[in-house]
C-alpha cells in the first residue's frame, strides 16, 4: 500500500509540473566586457529583439535573461559603444565584447532635466560637439572660442582680441533688446555665471561713455572663458525654446549643456599633453604712404622737414607694428589621470595655460584643477557623482577701445605719424607725444590693467533606482550645484603718464581696485518613471522641482590725484566709490511625458513653471509649455529603400522666458549733491513692477535623413521664433519727472534655416576621409512696437547706429543720408554662414581643417574714421569711394562726417577664415614599446594653426571683433579694439 501511495504521488507531481515542462523557458547567461581591454562593462541593456523582454547586466557585467524558446536574437546596447545583435542558439554562457562607437557623443541628446533620448529619436535639431571636435584636433585658447564654427545657428563676436576671452555667442538671432542675449551655460548640472564685468577705473580714465554710449566699453572678458576645454567630454546646444523650454525663465537665449569627462573602471591611465607656440596679429591695417607734401599739409608747418629728415636717417617707425608686432609665447600644459574600481571611478586633471599677447605686457595665465568621482553603492541601486573644479586666472588686457580723453593705445595710434620719436631716453624717460594725448609706448610700459579670478565650481548628482521591475522602473535624481568666484580688477595709471599730467589736463594719476563676488546655487529633485508595454511602447514620465539663487556684489574704488609715487587707494587726493548689488531667487517645477512607440513614433509633451524675485510679483508662476513629435519612417515595415536608409520628419514647439533687465522692475536711486550736502535722487528712467518677463515662442520643424547605409547624414531645420512682451523704454510724461519708463512694448520675430551634412566620403584600406558641411541663416523683424522708433548701440545717426523700428530688422543699421533723412545703411545679421570641416587619416597621420565663411553682416567701422581724422589711414590717398572722383578716400570720409552722412562708416563684415588646421602623427606602438619598455602606451604629436588664412575686404583688423561683443544688439561697432591673433602651436601627447 505504501508503494502505491508513492507511485501515485510521483504521478501527481509529474502532472502538476507537466505544463511547466512543456512550456519550459531557457535561461541565458553571459558577461559584458570591453573588447580592447577586457574590462567589465556594467549596466548594459539586454533586450530580446522584437519583444519588451529585457534586463540589465550587473556591476560585474553579468546578466541572466529567460526566453521562451531558442534560437532567439538578443540586442545589447550601452552608451558610448557600438550596439550589437547576437543570435543565441544554446543556453551556454557567453561573453559579449563591446567596441567604442565612432559616434559616441552623437547617440543621445537631452530631452528633459533628468532624461535623454537617442539622437535618432530626437525631435529637435540639438547640436552635439564631442571633445575630439572641440579641442581634440586643434586647441583653442578659451571654451567659447572653441565653439565658433562648430554648429549651426550661432553668431560669435569678440568684444576684444586680448588674451583671456571676451566672446559673445548668440543663438538663432537676437532675442532681447535690453535684456540678456547670452545662452545659459550648465556644466554637470551646475548653472554657470557668464557675466562680463567691467574693470574699475578704465572708463573713468578713457571717459568712453561720455561719447553717447551707455556702455562702459572697458574691454572685459566673459567668465565662461575660465573653464578648461580639455576637461569637456561633450557639449550640447539647445538653440531655442522648442528644445530648451524645460529650463523655463532662463532659456530664451538658448542653453549650452556641458558634460565633463569621467573615469573608466580598470587600469589607471595617465595622460600628459604639452603645447608650445606663439601668436601674431591676423592683419595689420597698414600706414599711409607719406610724402613730404602729405606730412606738411596733413600735420602742419615744419612736419614735412621732420619727415624728410627721419626718412633720410632711417628713423621712421611703423608704430602699428611697434605696438602690435609682438609674437606672444604660448605654453599650454594639460595632465589627466583616469581609472578606478568596479564601484568607484575618478577623473582628475590639471592645466596651466600661459599666453603672452601681441602687445607687450598683455597676456593670460590660467591654472585649473578638476576632480570628478563616481561611486556606486547599495547593490548598484545608487550612484553618486561629485565634480569639483578650481580655477585661478590672471589676465593683463591693456588699454584699448573707445576713448574721449586721448589716452587709449588704439586711439592714440590713429594720429601717430612714423617720424614721431617716442622711445625712452637712456634714463628710461619717455617724451611726450606731440601728435596726441598720450605716448602709447609709455602707456604700454607703465600702466596696469588686470583681472584676477579665483573660482570654485562644485556639482553633485545622486541617482537612486527606487524600483526596477520587468516592465517598469522608477528612478530618483537629486542635484546640487555651486558656482562661486571672486574677481579683482586692478588699474594703475601713474602720474608720470603724459595724459595724467595736470598741465595736459590730466588728473595726476589713477589707482583703481574693483572687487566682485558672485555665487550661483542650484538645487533640484526629479522622479523618472519608465513603463514598457507588451506591444513595445515605452512611457517615460518625469517631474521635479528646482531652485536657483544668484548673488553678485561689485565694489569699485577709484582714486585720483595720487600722492608722490604711492599707489594705495588711501594715498590720493580724491576717492570715488560705487557699488552694485543684485540678489535673485528662482524656483519652479516641471512635468514631462514621453511616449515611444517601437522607435517609430516618439512624442513628448511637458510644461515648466517658474517664479522669481525678478518678477514683478515674486509669487506669480509663469508657465512654459513644450511638445514635439518625431516619426522614424524607416522603422515602419513599408519602408524599403537602399538609397534613403533613414528618414525622420520632426516638429517641436516650446516657450521660454527672459528676465527683465536690472532696473526695469523698480526705480533705482542715485547719489547726488543737494545744496552742497550729500543726498539721493532718481534717474530719468522709471521702473514698473507690473512688467512681465519676455516670452519666446518657437516652432521648429525639419527632418533627419541617412543615405547609402548612413554614410551620408543630413539634417534640415526651419524655425520661427516669436519674442513677445519685449521690454523696451517708452517715453514718459514730462510732468512726471521721468523722461522714460520701462514697458512691455513690442514683439519681434526670428526665422531661420539650418542645414547640416556629415559624410564618410571614403574608407579604403588605411585611408579615411570624412567631412561636415553646415549652412545657416537668420532673419529678424520687429513685428510690433508700441513706442516711437528709437536708436541705440552706436554713436548717433551721423556715424551709424542701430534702430528699433516696426517692420524692420532688429539688427538694422541706420544713418543720415545726403538729403538729411534717416535711411537703412546695413544690417549686422549675416546673409548666411557656412563651415566646411574635413578630416583625413592615412595610417598614423591625421589632417583636419575647418573653413568658416560668413557672408554679409555689417559693422560700424569708426577705427577708419579716426585714422582719417589723424591723417594716417592706409587708403587715405586712394580714390575708390567718391563717385565723382574728386575726393580721396580720407577726405571723402571726413567730408561725410562734417555733413553728417553715415554711409562710409558702415562696412561689409564678410570673411572667409581658416579657423583651424591640425596635422598629427601617432608614433607606432612597436616604436613606443621599444623606447619606453611599456611605461608609455601612446605618443601623438602634431602641429596646429588657428586663424592662419583670412580673406576679407573689411578695412580694419578683423571683422569679427567689436567693442560691444557681450551686449545684445551692438555687436558690430568697432572703435580701435585689441586686434585678433592667429596662433601656431606644436603639440605632443603621451599616455602612460
């Protein structure tokens, strides 16, 4: 009986488990590693092709996945590596080896504050720039300079060619008249300050603002130049509101997202890179072809004899070359270490850049140290990133740009003839310059104009996998960012200077010290939920809260009438102090939903809400929606084309904001004297607490296409960008005591076209050739203006100025005509821009170059006018401008000035520039091993050139340099700036 029961139990167990045996699943196991090193690659996505069945490899690279039957195909994907599909026929463990993707940094783009999407699924034309494209082939002196010519939609203008930066980046046209026009920079989640803060004392000496411009024109650098470009892994550029709406009230001018380098688990890798070279001026204006009669007629009685005497004894001096003829030495050292364990990786770097300028006693020195650490803990459920960056920089920027006191170096040069004798005597004493208000050689030798920056940037991101299921997951992310720096500006103009002598109208020496402290903090928390359906539809939901605070405090102290040889501020007869403070707190929230149907249809909808102390009502929420749709037609079954491999039409809409400029929400107070007693007054412009922030609405549509198995990749985008609630200054009732008031009084539109082509032209054996072509153009129009047309940004209609006028371009340049009317003379907006990049490689040699063509776009060139007035213009005696042929060029321009005719001062600023060229050679591994016995793994050396070849008809140093490069509109006004340089560098890089 017992045996019967045992048999019955056995049959029962058999029949209970029979369905499971009939429907038995196969369990597949394996490991994911890097092919070149054998190092483990964790968190690889493993999906059974054609299903939603998937898993992820663990920290040890091991995975396990149950499938219904064999054979089956598994798809393995990991960011930065080539995706793989493996046909599995048995359940034996296997290893999957990954190789790095050639398009690593092109695979994903930002779609939210805590998520990204594959580029092939993106609905916006987000430009991505890899570290290789940024500085891997050709090193640039600053980060913002490295961006020039690398992506569509950007107008890059320099407000100075001095070492240490001073660059304006405008994305898709002008977005504000008085407000911010610079993009928001975010580095590893940290909101980075990019202010251009004028130095103390320079404008006090030059009196530049007295000439009709409200800008101090003090030649400042912008603070994004502090960042070390070699630390950067990739840059993503969200060029308008359709892509940047999720950043809300700060994103109207675009967003530039920077990700720095991370370490990789495995053997520690040390790299050292050294560059040595020099720079020189791009273009000399040249000097007038003097004769005895020209000297006598142009400079006065007796000057012809002085010219003839100097010509005879060989003492003529080309002062332009004397001032700008230095070949500044450049040394750039960069060292990095990368490595770590399975749980912790780190990337550390140190850089030191020393760059002497083309003017003696000018230069730039920056030291930067970075440490990025990533740690995984709690069974791989939590990942912590901490990045810290310290920068110590110093720049000597000289004394240039506009001047109403006859003191700046550039303005003095405009009236300096070559027979002037200005060199110091044996005792080092400089003679006075009888042809101008200062001796430029003395100014260069004796003045100090310096910026010192100490900066600390700290960013931290914590990712926590709250839940991981078969069909869904929930992730939390927390971010903290801090950007703190102290900027000290020092200016010293000793009393020995010619223009400081009271006998010459001077103020007996100036010592100035400025201190600025800024701090940006940002905090955020996000939740991201992902759900996969059985039909392979993915829902990605995210939401979060954000908070940002910004504080700036600038104190400028200017002391004049120095006592003796003292330079301390308290050792002076007069001391002037002014202070500027601003504190701002912002907070908001956002939600976003993304739906992905089998990588065929990808739709996104979301909204950002912000409130700020910089709104009229600090508790009012402003909402910024976004929506987009991308359709991968090539993923549908009906798509059959060997020629047009991929085709994705896309459309996106978004809104973003721009804060009111300082003083628009309230009426500022200014110090004055009332009856000889100190008091406070108000300026002529009235603030308005009810002003709304400017709002940008952008519609972008276009397509991405891949031809011939994606060997050729095309991207086309057309955008319409409306800016409403434009903040302007309207005229006020005179009886109120205010002449102007801030008001939401206009709208403007930008429309543009962007085309990009990437192609693998040739891959034959050891020879490879790839190319990139970018074309873009933008047109703006003031569509509504509730105030009278007004001028700004220049020096009046007699010389050419910008005018805001309904129905006209926002960047039009107008001036007086011969008939006395005001007419349009040009436009600062280029007709179009194109860049053409080629990369060639043959065996161990690599050659790359980048041409940049800017067609159209006008500048107001007042440098030439000043040289006319000083009788020194290189083309003064040519006869190419006067239609009647009666007046020489110089006399024609001076006659136009006398009659208030502005046309001769507005010039075409087109150029064709070889922006970068680099040739490198990688030493063969066998040679490296034999020389260094395994201590060195790689050696690469090469030559780099920046701005070496330039074609333009613009009658000055460089059409890309403007006095007001950091301002909204006035990016095309030039008054004797510090000229741009071209650079020659030798580079060697060694990996240990």
